[in-house]
């Protein structure tokens, strides 16, 4: 029984190393979107990208970005987290307006924060002021602006954390089994 447990532990360990050492996906482009060249979206924050797009379907935008940010090997381990729009200043950048904010996560690897600003649907915009909040880029009206902020981790940090999980799990197992033996 012990040999079987050790075999599966080694198999899981090396599968994890393969998953963690895969190349980091590039920052995805948004189809039907025009990349913003405003200072806050370019030289002030070179790791971020912003797009103006005529699409305003949340699932369509997030589905496309999730597909482009992952790969076949990462799709199984990808999930999305939803945040309150008020957290945009801490998670993406300060002074950025938001209608919704989601994070596409590859556990123990990287994340992509997706901030979407739709002034016509935002509760922070008074209905009578919506006309003045319309977004124009290159003299074309766009109802939605999508800002992307990737958060990457170093390969060595990933492998270090992954390698510490196994002895820590074994220590927890030993402690739990000891405490269960003492109670009986």
C-alpha cells in the first residue's frame, strides 16, 4: 500500500512540474477591439493593455479572453473569480472606472485581471449624464472599454512552492494521524 501511495505521489509531483513549467501565455488581443493608445494604457502601464470594443456581451468577452489566455493543458485548471468593481483600484490600477472585474486564474501560475467599463450600464453614472459619458476613440463611438492586467510568477517560485506542498502535506498527515491515535 505504501509503494502505491509513493508511486502516485511521485506521479502527481512530476505532472505538477510539467504543468508549472509550461510557457507563460502572452497577453491576449481582443477580437473586434481597437487597442487604446491613451497614456494610461500604454507607456504609464506597459504591462497592461486596453481595448475599445463594440461588443457588450460579458460572457462572450470573458470566454474569448479565457480561451486565448490558456491552452489545452491549462483549460482543465482554469477558473474565474468575480470581484466587486470597487476593488479595481487595488487589483488593476488606481483611478480606473469599472462596471465589472473578473480574474482568470491558472492556479500556482498566473492570472489575468479583466476590467470592463460600460458607462451606460454602470450604477455610478446618473442616467441623465450617460450621454456625456459616451466613449469615443479615433472619432468612433465604443460602448465598452476592456482593460487587461496580467500577473505572472517566476518559474522558480512556482517550482519552489510546488515542492514545499508535498513535505507540508506529509507533516499535516503525520500530525493528524498522531492526534487521532491519541484521542482513541
